C-alpha cells in the first residue's frame, strides 16, 4: 500500500488585548488566578507545548500579536519555540512554521491596500524571528477569495491550508494538495485538511485522550478509507489552544502522537513544506470565494447576522462604522503626507521595521521624506503612523466572532478605533469619526444597555483626558 503521511497543523493566536492608551493588558475578568486570558492560555498551552517540544513535531503558525506579547513577557519560551523550528529547518531545509497576516483581519473583507500591508508586516515579523522567509501563510479564519490568494502569490507565498468545503468540488480528495490558478501566470498551492479528524480532535474529547487509541480507532480507518493508490497526506488542522487550554494536558497527547504513536504504524509525520520539497503537485482545484473554516455561512459572521449568531444585529453597524472611519483616516493621511513623504502607503508598509526595532523612526522618516523634516513635522508624521497602526488593529476579526457587543474583544476594537481617531484629530484638528458615529448608535448589546456610540465616545473622552494630563 502506498505510504501515508500525517500532519497536524496548530493555529496559535490570541486577540490583541493591550489597552492602546497604556500598551499593557488590563486585568481581565474570568482569567482565574491569572491577570488576563493571554497569560492564562500561555500557562495552559504555549509553555507546556514548548516544554514537550511540540513545535518541532507539528506544522504551526503563531499570530504576530501573540509573538510580540510573548517576546515581552516570556522571552525564554519564545526562544525555545524558535529553536525548535530551527532544528527542523536545519534538518530538512524547509520550515514547519507558517506566517500569518500581522493582524488577524478577515482578508476578503479588507481593502486591497490593507491586505497587502498586513501580509508585508507579517512576513517582516516572521523573517526577523525565524531568520528566513516564509513559504506558507495561514489565513485568519482561513477566510479566502481570489484577490487574497493573488496577494499571497504576489508576495512570494507558495501555499496555504483551507477547509475542504472551501474547494468548489465537494468530493475533492483531501489527501494531496492542489494548484490554484491565479492571474498574471501565478498560482498558489492549497492543502485541504481532513475535516472529520480535525473535528474529532477539536470537539470530541475522547478522541484525544490516548494517542495510540486515536491512531487505531480514528487515523488508521481514515487512512484506509481514503486510500486511492497514491502517496497520501492526512492533515489535521485545529486551533493550537486546543492542546492544553480548551482541553487540558492535550499537549502530552500531541507530543506522543507525533513522536511514537503514529510512527509505530508505519505512517510518517510530515508538514506542508516538506511535502512540497519531496513531491510534485499535479492536480488543480478551484476555491469557493468568501468562505472560512469557522462560519458556515461564508464570512457573514464577521460583518452581519448569520446562523452562528442570528441576533447579532450590532455586527453590521460596527463593520460599517469602522469602514467609514478607516476611509476618513486614510483621506486625511494622504492629504497631509503627500507633500512631506514620497509615498505615504510605502511609508506605512515600512513602519513595521520601526515596530520590530530593526530601523529607528528617524531613519525611517529620513528615507521616505521629500525634504528634511523638522521636529514638528517628524512628530506630526509619527502621530499619523501611530493612528494607522490602530486603524489596522481595529479590524481584528475577534471583534465580530462572538454573540454580543459587550465583550472584551469588541470593546477593544472600539478602543483601537477611538485611539486612532484621537491621534488623527490631535495631528490634523479634524475628527475622522465625525461623519460616521451615528451608524454606531445602531449597534447595541443584548446583555447590557451599552450601545456602540456610547462605548466609542467614552474611549475618545479617555484619550482626551490622558492627553491633557501629559
Ligand atoms: Zn456563520
């Protein structure tokens, strides 16, 4: 029988929880003995998975916002994760780490310019941490359309992972990857994960109690069922937080699964870049646009009511408000910077180097300025760049994922929006939210009396108070 290969991909990510006014995560409700959720999940998942060496056994991606947090609060664990990846890279010549757009934006809902900035920032962040360029990119919520795949290919990305129902052909054989043809003679390779096994590991705790049992009762039957006479790759893709946080101690299950249980049966463990190193991809597939792995109504979950959250009428006004705000901020950004720098949008793309600490702000401004900027002009440009940072961060998909408006993730998004608004008003004297704030009054919580405009204006007031104190 032709060889079966097995791969687990873990998508590790936390919503940005930092208060934009302080840069720190405030104490969060419900995180138990930990001060916030990221810290709690670190202790339950990221650290134990690093300790048992899982980052050299699986395919993974870690969102940049989580990497930034870990570098600041737990640098030793981040070092261990990077070391594990580099052992794989040295051994195989290819990486088991994929990149992710810098913020967790639903890419089909983002403008083309935002999409490109997020891909560029993500790639820069990855290259700084791992010391080589990424070949694969994990899309937030695996949300996809042709424009997004085109943008990935244009940035040199070779492959991504999608859910099988994101292929046009519902009968598609998921045990091999496919070429997806794009414009300009470009293409991208898509691996479709095994929905049955991924669902069992994610949602059936008994599937992940014992790795040997999983191999015998779940994996081997799938391997035989799917066998079509060619070498096959069976891929499980889940949230990384499953292993230890959603289900306690599953880092041990994962570790033994990938380092003993699977190999005993003659199945080899693999990861996408290694498959591409050793195999030619011959089949082609087409994708269903505007689909994702976690909303069964395409991408509606992040912009409107859908069957996953049928009463969440706040989602559309929040999305519409942020789109209007982003347009107003961008217009002011362009008008005010076009006489100062060569290309305001190239400047925004390059701002990641300052965020990563690889370039100083002075050097960045000097290399983009049309003529030498005086100190007032420098601080003016800097303020508008800081506003762009939160104007991008405010689109993090977490804001729309849950059922109610009155939740940390949605309120954080309104905080980022208020911070961006306050900075732009401070620099230009014009409030970019002025024309769209009414839309936000239509967004209301069902569990409290909170409405979007009240929350947003409260954060804007806080921004002004903090400014006056300075
Ligand atoms: Zn849905």
